[in-house]
């Protein structure tokens, strides 16, 4: 069983600027179209190959999400990260759709690139 986190708790951490690594585990095209601001993209089937390079701090507070509660990618990725030693990892089960329904911002990769 994976540890879970709520939309409210994620938003609170973001508002309080608490160190939080957010990972969307959907394929790149979905991430590029829209994602939670500041999120990284590591598709669930690439977690094992890319985790060490993209997530050097195994003690980081990590939130993993995918499309919605029916999507199992975040559950798979969260379990994999925990197996790799990332013990402070939480699944946002309801995912991107729930975030959007809460009227919280989503950004495209293009928008983020313009703001850098």
C-alpha cells in the first residue's frame, strides 16, 4: 500500500514554499499540454531508469500523480520509488483532473519555458 496525499496538503506545501518534488508520471505529450506548476515529468515506465539522475535526494518530499483516480501509473511509480529507497514519497491518487476541478493552476511546458 502506498502513502497518499490530498490536493489541499499539496497546495498548502506549495503556498508555504516547502521543498516538494512533484512528479507527473504520464507520457510527455500529456505533461507538455498541462501539468501542476513546477512538476517534473518521469513516465511511470521510466522511473527505474531515470530516478537516480533526476531525483538525487532520496530523502526529498516527493508527490507522484497521473491523470485521475482510475489511472494506476502513479500507484506503480510510487511503489517503484519506495523500492528504490525514496521513503518520503506520496501518491496524489486523484491526479491532474482533481487538481483542475479544485480550480488550481495547470501550466503547459511552453508557458513554463516563457516564464523562465
